């Protein structure tokens, strides 16, 4: 029989655990009450002032055009679709920007270790110049350069009469979409699967026998072969839409606006400077003894970097680089200053046409929050994969 | 990062959260107690509202606020100017940050009925036009097929452009900027084949920002009606009446030949009953509005009558150089018609 102490039975509040729960519940309800009070009061005051509120406007016709769009959009489409166009335009800058900034930043970061003094000096100068000038100024500068310095459309700089660069942007030829492109895509996916199977097989063989296999070039060749085979099966389509310029109109091809170019250039060059520093710090964090140890095991320089230095550097690099990705995404909201129709620009117009300030600002915040959380979730997953596995 | 939006959101929420003490009919009391009228103007449109290098504001919209301040406080200089971007303007008025919005704002149904504000008359009958470089040889907006057109975000202009493009199947690509300076900057840099906004604003832009004003032409086709006028918060009818009747009073003053220079002389010498009523000599017209008896005398002394305001800020003698056109008095073939003051 257990003896229950009367002391314990009567005073649950003396237990640290239950008191902790009580405090947390109190704090939570205070926060919730605060939020409720603010929201309720806002709605009450808005209706007292005759300001309409609510989300019903999202189904009304937007009535304004958007200069560039990834998805098809018409001025008669509802507001939610206009927002969608804005989200896609923001994503376009963010995704392309993150990839380009990573490539450029890595090159610059590695360049700081170059044995060539000119390369080293250039990378150093680049980083110091671009990370110390406010990003909004950089965006404005690139946009001014693109619109002031380039010739007008009728005197566009021609690249072999198939692509043009002018104040109206970059005009490029694009392949005309046909069935063969879909089969080429399927072929590449099959190639990708085959290549990863090959790599796993080759790795197991290496572990067992010590014999090395091509781990980069051969898999890439397999993917390329898959794409080529798919393209041939699909009838080898090779029609290109070559743009022609007629007055203000560009027929055929695809165009990249100077607004998009300006935003992309500004954000990529700015963020690359930070990524370069992150990469440099990551490489510096791996003790020199690690390379020497790798060499003493008989690994050549490339193997030492790929198998010993990089995996350790990545652990240092990933968390801060995640912050840089988030910064780039959020900084893309500055695009509104140079006329790029991102989510902020669309919300701006909507806000003015409908007067729903609270709702529109809430949408912008929700969009950036979602994008940032998605990015950091992915990067955290990647970070866990790269982290030291204790065995 | 969200500079404009933090402003906006802050103003909106601060007002909505804490300003529940603002009751209907209290704006006049608040202005008198403060001893200052807070007037929302643009960030710079020559002829309508613009500050010079020493911070002195001038323009038609500015003169309206001066006249209101003079009528209410007896001193045209007691105005605090709040420059607002287009997205900020309605929130600033709704939230109580400003008393009057006199900022080249088009009177439309949705703005009048759903934004918690009301318009108090028309001070300028405008229309939306296109400006193009002369060398492009465009004579008619219908020639702008597929062209990029620079336009300001959140204006009626953006929507009119879309409607015009759809109606004429032009496929115009709008390039949208938030600030008017950015819109005109992009146009003069050659980014767009045309720029579109109210004709008055185009004229002022051409004069101030073009390297050579002769290189740009404003196409005569107007694609919209843009009645511009001051707006006040909804729910304060007394205050709305004051702003409305100051505007009407300035038009009446022109009709009866009362000018900034002759107002004292007219007051003592005129025998015209209508003039004596307007100036509050024979009848106390001010008390119905909660103002002093000589409210119109002060207003005309501050800004001159409507015709003088137009000539000084927009007329052929000014740098904007616009014809009076639709903004002439009704008796001279224009649309300016004020209900009688009596």
C-alpha cells in the first residue's frame, strides 16, 4: 500500500509542473484576449467610420492590367487572381535570385582563397562594395542604367538579329512548345532516375572493391541522353519563335522587362556579397589539419575538398545562408520602387481601388510569411541532413 | 522594408484602435482648438500643390485649404501641410490625421460611398490624357497598340488605361510605379512609349521635368472624366458643409466680381444685395456654418476668387499654361456653377 502524503494531496499548486502550466495558460489567454480586443475594436471603429471591411472584394473584377505575368491574367479576372499573379512574380524573382546569388556568392567566396592576387583582390573589393551600399539604391541604380543607357526599341542592340536589348527590355527567341518537348522532359526524368540508380550501384561497388567510378560526368551524360532520346521520340521539334519588332510591338519570342532585370540584378549582386562571406567563413572553419589528414590518406586535392572539407564547411554555411535566402525574398518587396509588378505592387493598386488597407496589408504579410517559412523549413531539413550524424 | 505600408498600417490601425473619441461634428471644434487646419496635399504637382525650395506651398489645391483656414480661423497661414502619396491619402483622412484632403483626387462613386469619406465639390474638371514624344509621330492614343505606358499605382488613371486598352483592343502594357516622380522619370528616360494621367498633371510634368518641353506632346483625346475636388471624413456634416461652401463661395465671388484686391472696397461701397449677402454684411451667412460673419471676406482675401486662383496657378500666365476650358464659369460656357449663398 502506498502512503500518500497529505501535504502533496492538498497543494497541487506547490508542484512546479502544474504551476508552470497555470502560468502558461494565463499568459496565453491574456495574449488571446489582447488580440481579440484589438481586432474587435478595429472592426467596430471601422464600421463606425463607414469604412467597409471584409474579404468579399477578392471575388470582384480587378479591372487593372498587370505588365508581366507568368500565369494568364486578364483585367476582368477577380482580385484574388491578380494577387496570384503578384505572388508568382515575387516567386520568380525570389527563386531565380536565390539560385543565381548562390552560384555567384560561392564563386566569390572561393575566390577569396585564390592564389592569384588579382582574383583575390577583386573578390574582396566586390564584397566590400556591394554589401555596404543600401539595396534600394542598388535597385534604383540598375534600373536607371537599364532605362537611361540602353537605346530605344527602334534602335535596339541586335544579337545576330534574333535577340534584342533595348529600353523595353531583353527580347529573346524561344522554342515553340510542341509535344516533343514534353517527351524530352519525360526522358530527362527517366535519365535522372537511371543516373541516381547508377550512382548508388557505383558507390556500393567502390565500398566493396575500392575501385573508383565516374560519379559526376557519366551520370550527367545519362540524364542528357535521356532528354535527347525523348526529344527524338517526340519527333525532334526544332521550330523557334524568332521575335520581330514592329513599332511598339514585339511579335513572337519572349521578353524580359527592364523592371525584372533591374530587380534581379540588384538583389543577386547584393545578396551574393553576403553569401560570399558566408562561404568564406565556412571554408575557413574547417581546420587546415583536415586537408592534411585527407592528403595523408592518399586522397587527391579534389577528393579532399569533395569528401572532407566541403561536408564539414556545409554545416557552418547552411544556417546563415538560409537567412540570406530569406533576406533576398523579403527584399524583393522593394521591387515596387522600380515598377516591377510583385505582390506589393498588386496589393498597392488593390488597396487604392478598394480601400481595404487592413486586408491588403494582411495578405502581403501572409504571403511573405508563408514563403519564408517554406524556405526555412526546407533549409532546416537540408541542415539536418548535412549535420554531424552521431553514431 | 514596408515603408509605405508600415505608415499606412500604423495610421490605419492606430486610428481604428484608439481614436474612438472622434465624434461626428467635432472637426470644426478640433480645428479651432488646435488653431490649425491640417491639410493633405500631394508630394508635388505643379499648379495643384507643390512646395518650393523654402517649403512654401502653392497651387490650386493649396489655395482651397488656405481659404478654408482663413474662413474658419481667420488666418490663412495657420495650415499644416501633410504631403501624401496616392496610397496614403485616403487612410490619412479616414484616420483623422488630416482634416481636409485637397490633393488632386477624382470624385468617384466608390470613393464617395465606401471609403468613409465624402467629396465636397469640384475645384477642377480634368480628364485623362496621354503624353508622347513628338518624334514617335503618334497622333492618337489608338496608335499605341502593344506599347508600354507608364502610369501611377492606385490612381483612377491605372484603371482608365485598362478600360481604354480593352475597349480598343490595344493590349497596352502598363508599367506601374507608386510615386509620380518615378512614373515621369521612367517616361522621360524613354522606358515607355507614352505616359498617362490627368491632363493638368501632364502639363505640369512637361514643364518641370522634360529636358525640352517641345519634344513632348499631350494628345487631345481625353479618355476619362476626372472631376478633382477636396474630400472630408464621412460623418461630420457640419465640417463637410463648411468646406463645400467655402469652395462654392470662391466661385460665387468670381461670378460677382469680388477679388482679393477689391474685397474691402466692395464691402464698403457695393450696393448689390447678392454681394452683401456673400460677404456677410446684410445677412449673417457665417452663423449657419458655425463661422464668423465675415468668413467669405477672409477666404477671398486669403486666396482670391476661383478665377484668380486658377489664373495664378494654372492659367496662361503660370508655368503650367492651361486654358480655362471646362473650368470657366457657367456664364462663360464652362461647368463652374455654385449654388447661391443665401
